[in-house]
C-alpha cells in the first residue's frame, strides 16, 4: 500500500473551506434578498428564481458531474468547479438586472454540482482507510455549518457594504481552494470509467431539473397547475427512462447497484430524510426572528449560532460514538434527537421570545450533525475508489431533492397554517391580499396603515403556522429514527461478513460485472482477512474496514 500523502490534512482544510463556501451560499441570500430586490427592482417571481435557480441547476447536474470527475480526473474537475464558482460569483456581484443575477445563480449551482461530489471523492486518493471517516466527517461538518453561517456572514456584510458583497466574499476563498488543490492534491480517476452517455446525462439533468422545479413551483402555483403537472409528469418519465437505461448499462451514471448494499441504501435514505427535516426547521426561523422578534439580518443569523454549536459537538463526538455504537445506533439517535428538538420547537408561543428557541436549537444542530456526518461518511466509505464520484453524486442528489421537497411541502403547510389563523380587520382588497401572502408583507402593510394590532395578529398567525411545520418535521424525524433502527443493518452484526464469501457491493454472480475489477487482488467491500474488524462491528474502527 502506498504511503499516505504527507500534506493530506493541509489539503483537506483548504478543500473544506471551499466546501464551506458552497454550504453558506445556499442560505446567505435569505438576508440579502430584500436589499437586492429593491435595488434591482425584482418582482416576486424574479426573487423566487434568484433563490431557486441555484437549487434547480445544482440538483440537475450532480449525477453527470460525478461521472465526469471519475472519468477525467477528480482534482481537475474540482478545480474547474471552483473556478466556475468564482467566475459566477463575480458575475453576481456585477449584476445590474434580475435576469443577470438569476444567470449567475444558475452558474453557481452548476459549479457547486462539480465541487460537492468531487470534494468527497478525492478522500480515498489521499487518505489511508483508517483516516477516511475522520476526513469525510470534516468535509460534511463544514457543509452543514455553512447553513447557519450563511445568514451571519450575510448580515455582517450587509451592515457595511452593498448586497453584491455576499457574492464577492466567495472569490478569495475560491482562489485559496484552487491553489491548494493544484499544489497539494494528487490527481485520481477511474481508468475503466466509460464514455459519457449523453442520453443518460440529458435524462438525469432534465428529470431532476423538472422534478425540483415542479416541487418548488407546486407550492406557489398550486399542485393542480398545468405547468406544475407537466413538469412532474415529465420528471417521472425522464427518471423512469434513466432507471431502465441504467439497468442495461455495465457502468451506468445512475448506479442502482450501489443501493443494493443495505448500509449504503439506509445511509442515503437517512441523509434524504434529515434534509427534509432540516429545511422544515431552518425554513421557518429567519422570518420568525425578523418579523415576530424584530431582529435585523445580523441578529437573525446570530440567533442561529446555538445550532452551529450543536453541530460542532456532534462532529467532535461522532467518530467515537460510531466506534462504540456502530453507524446504525448513531444515525437513529441523531434522528431521535432531531425529532425531540423539533417537537420542543413546535410548542413555541407568540410571547415566548428567544429563550425557548435557544433551548432547542443546540439539540437540533447536534441531531442533524450526528445524522449528516455519520450517514455521509458511512455511505462513502463503502464505495470502491473507482465509484467515489458517482456514489457521492448520488448521495448529494438525494440530499438536494430531499431539501427541495422539504421547502415545498413545509412552505405550503406554513402558508396554510398562517392564513387559517389570520384574523384581518376590514382592509382594501390589495392590502388584504398582501397580508395573506406573508408575515413580512403584513408588517409592511401594518406600518403603512399605522395599525399595530394588524402586525400582532399576523405574528400570532405566523407562530401558529411555524408550530405546524415544526410538528410535522418532528414527526417525520421520529418515524425516520424508528425506521433506521428497525431496518438498517448494524448493532453487533458486521456490515458485510468477514468470511471469504463476503458479498461485494455489486452482485457476485459469474455473469455480473462487479463495481471493482474482479481480479484476485481486488479488495472486497469488507476485508476478508479474519483479523479485520468490520465497519459496523461493535467497538471496531469504521475507517479501517473501508476500501
């Protein structure tokens, strides 16, 4: 086995900073949207697409990006993605119209699709198996921390600079990441990777884009809208065709054989479910802080810091907990902790202030961290190095689609709960329509009319809708915890038997082509030596059993 790369941890820190930029860019726009909407004269629909263009393109491009990295080189693909992200950030900084900013956000989403799976895929090329779990946990932690960090960074910048500064801050971090990758990371690729299947790439990108767009727009237009139905039906058709085509390919872009391994499958399911719950909790809090509690953008971001504290604690303890309780126990406990936090949050009353939220946010962050870090690391450690890009792209795709579902479903639930509890005085038709649209609009109308009772009514209604969202997200997390505990392999049983007959990740039938070459020297999913400790064995070191 070759010696570990001598500067691997320095390289990983630089890559982690790049991943952090991707993480907080998904939320930093939330606090800047009112300012840039006024300065660019962006309407409601344009504001929505300034936010959603990133998510749609990101989700659509993840699977093709993973395959491109496996084929043409993961360092090369990572550097290309970082450079594109920097260029799109500069374009966003200089945007003078909503259309230009939407295009810049789409470019950032495309770049992020190359950066995220490749940042994970370079780990097997640089780190020995015993260190891979720790390295993967660091990258996952940086991504997760970016979610609550985004509003803080945005709030600090907006206090002293114009809205374009939230994109300009990306550039020095991107330059650092590019230089570190070029100087410190070795190139790695899969020599046996197939040619890019343009038809599969088109089906994946088109299907995921249509699915994400349909979910996002369904919450706004209504699920019976013709365009929404057409998008969702088109997505089902494209993704079904992709699945059927993938089953016939030896090296497919959507490698469903990965999901045949039980631990990988349940880790991917856990990441998807917790992403839905994450968006449920995070989606409702900024408006609660700014409208109901009356904070500014920076104050809203700072009030999310207890969540980051919980994430850091989970990152610190996660590896030791996995060695003691195996991935299944840690993931199930993380989901249960997330459920407890959300259910506590659902008891928020209009007059509670910030104290009650500060109580449950650390639990929320700790639960999310245990699930995201453990499930992502455990899933990727099961992959053969040749499949690192495709497998990471699959996990990240499921996570993004789960997040989009969470935003759409919980957004609809929030709107319904808010409107059902709203008691309006006699208002002109346009004003009443605006008040029913959002609590932020209600505050603006109340200020213009000089009617504090209208604002108070809207605040009570918003807290009611927020409580419904947190309750639904908490129930989902609780059910997910039970499902993972009952169905995911783990406990005292190894992930794969250590006997010579251990099942590889791909079917071992003579006619099947395994994911890794079938030469006698190939390393199976779990080491076949009797001394090897399996990934999920109680008390074992999970990193030592990954290929």
